[in-house]
C-alpha cells in the first residue's frame, strides 16, 4: 500500500472523484449506549449524482 495517491474515491463505484458531488445520505446506525437504532444523516461525496442516488437506495434496502 502506498499513501502517495490521496485522491478521494467514490464510496459507491470506487472511481477517483475529479469533481465530487455532495449528497445527503440517510441511513440507520446502532447506538451502543441506548441500544436502539437511530436515523443518521450525513453528507457524503460521490463521483456523480447517480452514484449518490444508488448509494442511498442501498442504504434504504
Ligand atoms: Zn461513483
């Protein structure tokens, strides 16, 4: 592994992001303190709007 290439990659398709597109992603996470699921909202960068949409659909299941 080399850390030379630090260009961020799309979390959906894995391609390097030349012009990252931010998208709000809503998914569920497990809170270990309250032991309940909660809805988490975060901004994630993708290589395209399409990848963001696909990623969100995968989160919703
Ligand atoms: Zn992508």
